[in-house]
C-alpha cells in the first residue's frame, strides 16, 4: 500500500502562486511516475503534470510554462509549483502514484487539496 498526503492548497488571486506538496509513505517499491491531477466541479479529473523517477516531466498544455513539477526521492515527496494562476485553475488537486502491473497499473490517490483562484 501507498499513502499520499497533499498540502499547500488555498485561496489566491489570479496571477498569484501556490506550491503544493505531496508526501508519500508505505511500500514505494516499483513506483515510477508521480503525478498531479485536478478535478474542477462538473468536470472529469485531468492529468496536470507528471514526473518519472529520472526526473523526466510532462505537462498538460493548459499549464505549460506556468506549473513546474519536481520530486525529492530522498524525502519521498513530489511538488507542484504553480505560478501565474488563472481562475480556470480552480479545482481539487490530487497527488497520484502508479504501480505498474503485468497489465496496466494500480493507482494510489491522496485525499486532495482545494485550490481556488479568484479574479
């Protein structure tokens, strides 16, 4: 089992910044990709950013140039630095870890942290 705990959400004005943190614990063996997803009211959960064990990153087009994902393997943590926030970034943000299986993945999720961007 893997436990993920997010922190760092809050209310910020458009153009502001927030930094989300995700602390992982439990059996992290074979966990490679760590990801941030978000879900806005009435919308499907979407992948925001991903980082591999080797530090390779990938971003949704909507956040490229504004968000930065990073990880500290020694601290078993992953971070999401969010700059120049927009109203449309308002959502619950979830930390995610994927454990590869023979066919597919097992997904582990945190409880989520609310990010609200006001105009």
